[in-house]
C-alpha cells in the first residue's frame, strides 16, 4: 500500500500492519484479486504499492520457478518487513523501493501488473496508471482492487465523526475515495487501457483482537490528529470506536464484510500510445 502522505506512519507501523491488517483483511483481499488475475506459469508480474508483500508472496507459486515477481513500494520499512517474511514457493521475489508514478522499468517489461488497495493513495493516479500501461507488454493485463466499503471502518467512523473535527473525518475516509466504479473505469480507460471491466467482490475479514484492530485503524488513518489529543481524549476515542464495533464482535473477534472493486484491463496490442 502506497501512501501519498509523508505523515502516514507506515514506517513505525510496518510490523503491526503485517501482524494485524494482513491476516485479517489483506490475505482474503489478495486471494480474491489473484483469483481474477489467473496468473500463468512463467509470467512476469509487477506488484505496485506492494506494502509488506502479501500479493507478491501469494502470486509467486502461480507463476512458478520460471516466472518473475517484483514487489515495488515507496516505503522502505514496509519492504524491510516484506524481505523478512518467509519466502514463497516459486521465483525469488525482487523487492524494490520506488514510486508508482515513475516506475523504474523498461516499456513492456511485464505480462501482468497487480495493485492491491494502493491506487487510492497515489498522489497522481492518472500518471501511475499510465506508468502501469507503459511497463506492460502489448496485450498484457492490469488487475487492481480498491476498497469500496469496509463495515468495521465505517462503524469506527461514527466515533471519529462524534469526537473529532471534520479534517479527521476526511483523513479517515481516504481509503474509500475510489468507491465509484464508473470513476475507476474511466481512470483506466484514460490511461490507454482497453477491455476495462470493473466488478464487485465481497470478502469476509476476521481479526481476533478487537483492540488491535481499533488501535491500528485509528493510528494508520489519523496519526497527525492523534498527536494533538491528550491521553484521555485518545482513550475516549478508542473506547467509542470499540463500542461502535459491537455488531461485528463474535467469540472469535471481529468478523465483518469488505466490499471491493476490482478493475481488469489490457494494454492494446500494437503499441498505439506514446511511450514517453
């Protein structure tokens, strides 16, 4: 996941991100994304805004030892966690630090570009999509997803709205800014992709520790806001958020639905766009 905001505290939260968010939410999201991507043996795959690497790790067995997997993210701490995770079957994954808006690869370097829950955080989405288009070979495919609705986060949002100012609510809603399928499809088409299809998926997230989910969700979204709150105000926000999650609490922790948009598109054959 690539954040457009330097203040987003992924450097401090990378290990917690891998421990809390990845198994709870990003593993099922990645599995659903890869089911659509249908990777083939020996394909060359780029995972843009790879975060701690769950999509790349799950993709590696699909392409097999003759394939190529590259994970790219702008955040060095996230990549450090990715490198420390146990390797997957398949090719050795190359982890690279880089900018989604200036991909450090030659034109036509990959058969598939993947991006999970990253495009909404990129500062220049049209440019990033043009770069994804450029590094695909003619006929290559883009498969990306963005979150449209996440029930648990939207429950926590009620506490944010009650206790914090409007700027906090804007920050908290940032992951959902590409929830319009028409807008997402238009972004892909404007970047030069063809056969653009945007579909919906619903996955089930499971987080065994409610307090871990609350702490992570508030901190990763609202770090700059939380710094302005007193300890008692932070505790009140945490407790209010926890109370809002009551409908999703079970004996096994939090269980809640996430609605995703999945965009699939192809670079046209014939190199019809300027590669500059």
